[in-house]
């Protein structure tokens, strides 16, 4: 006798939400922890500046480059199946990272960890879109933002203590343990769902997009040491442009493209993508650069650096949920643009202080940055899945998350290159070394390795070197503040018609898009 499959219970939906939240919790641990551990990793495994930057960038690159493909795979083969595959890969790569004996293996496993994170994140968001609707979906996605906030707030503090007590390998054990919990819970409670209209993965589009991101990131990472006029750097950047042009051409001809380029005709969709990219240079780059500065340049312990980072990310604990609640009275555009302006003010305020570890002075600007970025953080995911039909939620999550995470990877590379360039300018004022020697020293300095800079530039007073680094970092924060102000203006303009119902994700995709065109 055939029995129909019962509808999933509310309890099963809540357990599914818990599994996705656990997977989301593991992700901030995967880029804040290694940033704190970079100095310790370099001491044990060695490696030049470029190889060490791949410890953070390999994860961001595969994460960002695979998200759209992950969303398409989830729509076709099933959200639960892809989620389990992704979390399983994340767990195994985390275990491998805790045992890695060379920097090359560490970088390769970080790339595998990023791929697992992409598969689990895109499919997890798509699964939530099937399990919740309306205001419940808004609360679910806001809880994802809060979970990220917990990881961002307590991750640096916890990882700092783990590094100090047990060594840097312990942070990967922690991330793997969280992933294992998510795997077990999802295997038990998550129901399978897929898009019946899915036409398969757009492999040419996926490969060309990932190639474009890889070449751009590698070129930006190599530029500080080799120079922007280096034939290798120029070839990498031109190759990136060519790969991206190929991606666009392929997507225009595809019957069911991975990225529907026609959506970019609508101001609202463009505004959401701009909002997705803004946290990369307004907040995420600080999660990597500040620990490098605190531990490497200012000489504080990993545990103390974690306490400073807690001031930056603590607002993430509650404010993403508060942002969803505030949409009863304020539009998503107002909250998002206002939050970015607060973040820009915090960045400018922080640039006034030459020593970040002086928490009695920098506490308030760090908190202001965290408060500002937390407001749009709680609204972005819900806005992203509201611009396409429910059945294409995987594609929506993939496009939005790709913009956000690929933007983070590119921003890390470009902002690191900018910091190295600013430091090279400062070093040229106090050292008579050759330009190539200054470029090499600046690449090391951008990682906070001022001792290595002193060895490369003998005769340079440590006080003068510290002042040059602080001045370059202050200038960098000013530039980031200006970029964040520009993003706030774009978001306010392009999302000005987004009302309360869009913020709650209840509007249908096509009418919403048409009304904004």
C-alpha cells in the first residue's frame, strides 16, 4: 500500500534552521581564526608573503567562485544532498588542515574547505527558503545573520585563546567539530527539495567565472611584490578580463544560464548586489588586517587581539535581528544606507588613532563600525531571495552570496595591495633602498611582519618603521571610509522603492522587478 509522504513538521523546520545556522557559524570561524593564526603559521611552516596570503585568500576564492554553481547544483540535485556533501567536505578538509605539514598543503586544503562552505551555504539558504515563508522567512534569515554575528564576535576571542593555549591547529579542529554537528543534524531532519525546472549546471559559465576570479585575485596578490607593471601581473589581469568577457558571452547564449544577466537591467537588483559587496571593504577586510596588525605589528598576544576584535564584531550578536524588527517602521533602504554611513564614520574615526590596540581609545570607533555593518547584514539575505521565484531560490542565494563572498576575496587582495603600496610610499621617504627592495619589504609589512621589514631594510629605526606602518594603515582606513560612503549613496538611490514587504521577502519576483524598472 502506497502512503503519501507527510508534510514536514514545524519541529523539523526548526531543526533544519539549526543545522544551517551551525554551518553558518563555522564559516566566520574559518576566516577570522586563520587571520589571527597567520603569524604562528608563518613561524612553524615558513613561506613568503604571497604564500601566506593564500591561507586566507584560497578559502575566499573557492567560496566565492563556487557559490553560483553550488546554488545551481542544489536546485537540480537536491538541497539536502548538496548540503550534506558540502558540510562533509568542510569537515574532512578542516580535519586535514589540523594535520597539515606544509604551507602548500595548508593552502590546498583551505581551497577545499572553501568549496565545502560554498556547497553548504548556498544549498542551506535554498533549503530555508522552501521551509519558511513571509515574515517567518525574514526571521529565519535574520537568525542566520545573528549566527554569523556570534561567530564573528566570539570567534576571534575563542580562536585567540585556542592558539595561545593549544596552537594554531586547534582552530581548524573547532571549525570541523561545528561542521560535524551540522552534518549530523541535517542528515536527521532536513527534507529534500529541488527545482523541477532545473536544467543542469552551466559548466562553461562556472569554469570561466572561477577562472576570472582566480586570475584577478592572483594578480592582485602578486602585484605588491612584483609591481603592477610586471609582465606576469599584467598577463594575469588581462587574462582575468578575457575570462570574464568569455563568461558574459557564454551566459548570454545559455538557455538556462547560471547568472541571469537580464536581472541587471533592474535598479533594485543592482542595488542588492552593491549592498552585498559593501561589507567586504567596510568590515570583512578588517577581520583579516586588524589581527595581522595587532599580533604582527603591535606585538600583542593572540588572546589580546581577540579581545580587541570582540569590540568590532560584538554588535553582530543582536543587531541583525533588530534590523528585521525595525523594518516595521523604516524601509530596508533607509536602514541599509544608514548603517553603511555609520560604518564609514567609524572607519574615519578609527583612522585618527595610530595604535589600534589602545582599546580605551579605539573601543568606540570599533563598536560604531560593528553597529553600522550589522544593520544591513540582517536584511541582505532576505532581500536576495525575494528577487526571483521561490523555485529559483538556489540561484538567488548563489548570485547574492557570490557577489558578497567573491567581493570579499577580491577586496582582501586589492586592499592588501593598496596597504602595501601606501607603506612602500612611506618607506621611500625614510629609506634609500632600491624600489624592488622597498616593494618586497612593503609586502611583508602589509602582513604586519615589521621585524622582517627591518631585516630587509637594515639601518631603519624601529620607531620610524612603526610610524610609517601606522600612517599607511590610517590612510587606508580613510580610503575605505570614502568607499563606504559611496556605497551608502548607491544603496539609498537604487533601493529607495523597496518597502517593508520586500524587506520581509513576501513580494513576488517579477512584479517587484517590474515596479522598480
